[in-house]
């Protein structure tokens, strides 16, 4: 892979892989379709075109800290200030630390427990450590062209080895199989993998060697697991992706989705069929 270090004001072209691009710059490149934007479009064009940029929040800063602690522990150790004796961000010690490190890199006691706890728990995961020990990169930004439609597309890998093994980090509430299955469906993680694989292949002319999710529970004891999605799931995801990309390219009505035709609804099918399912079991 040919990787280009980010420089301020650089021109972004299809086929580029860029390291060190600030989050604000990456998310500001609206001419390049991202997976999150496509997910909004799949709900309706109106949901995409009416979307507003996410405002920075403490939750987002903690999320970045978790990613840094797990994916780049050396960087976390050198660039974050931990204040275990400070319980309130209104404290003078916190305000003083923010002057030197910035609010996003200063953690108080309650925040440290979660971030460091997740970091330590994941350090015990032999599957993740086997990947992490390989030469690789964090936060690599890919820019390509979806060949069937000509749409400029982009994605950003959490961790990618030089040999093409990708890992995406996800916080979750429960890493048991049935809970993860619901998470994949509810948050369309299968669509994300299909999109990322597509962008990767558009740039490198070959698919990633593998793509896995690293799920970590937010609460103690921070159980975690590496997950691969099955072939049947990914087959459905690629079909959905193809349909969505074609619809995106053909869309000429940004207000589509505001008005929904009257319909009839009932309880979920799984609930209505619970007695039948029970008899089969």
C-alpha cells in the first residue's frame, strides 16, 4: 500500500490512502460518500440531506480516548493526562491540565476507570494481540471510486495491518452471541464491513485479507471478543450495498422520505410467532 502522510490543504484524489488526517478534516469531506452517510440515505434521502454535523461532546472525547488506549496504547500513555484524584471537571487541577493537553486528552477519576479498564481487559485478548503485534496502521483514510456508479467513496479503518487484516473497534453492552447478533443488525455493522471492503478494493484492486470486529463491553469486567461475520450475512450485505449505491446515484429527490404513505402495522413477527417457535423448539 502506498500511504501518503496528511498535510494541511492537500488535494484529495481517488486512489489515495492518507495517514494522520484529522477527524474534522475527514468528516468535512462531504463530496466523498461515507458508510454513515449511506446508512442515512438507506433510511431515506431526506434523512441524509437534512443531517447536521455532529456537535463535539464529552461522550465523543471519551470514545476517542478508548480507541487510543486500545489501538495505540503507547500514544495514550504519552499524550493523555490522567487525574485519578480529581472527581469533578470543575476542579482547578482539571482546568490547569486542560490548558496544556486540551479537554479531549484529560481524564478524571470516573473516566479513567472505564477507559483504562477496557484497555486492560482487551490486553488479555490473545486474538486481538496477535493482530496488534503485526506491523500496521491506525486511522488510515481511504478514498476511492465505486466503479459501477462512479460515486466517490471514503472510509477510515480503525486498525489495518500491512498485510491487509482490518479490525474495527466497537463498544457494546453485551458480547454474548445473541446480543451481538442484535447489535450487528440494529447498527448495520454488516453494511459497514461491506462498504469498507468495497472502498478498500476500489483503491488497492483487491479485497482486505480479513475484516473483524473487536467488541468490548463498556461495563466491568469489560468482556471482549473478536468477531467475523458469516458468508451468508455478508452476501446479504453486499446485495444491500449494491442496491443502495445504485439508488444513491439515481436519486434526484432530496425530500423523498419526509412523507410516508399510510400503512397498517402490527407487533413484530417474532413476537406474533412466539408460540409456533416454542413448539418447534
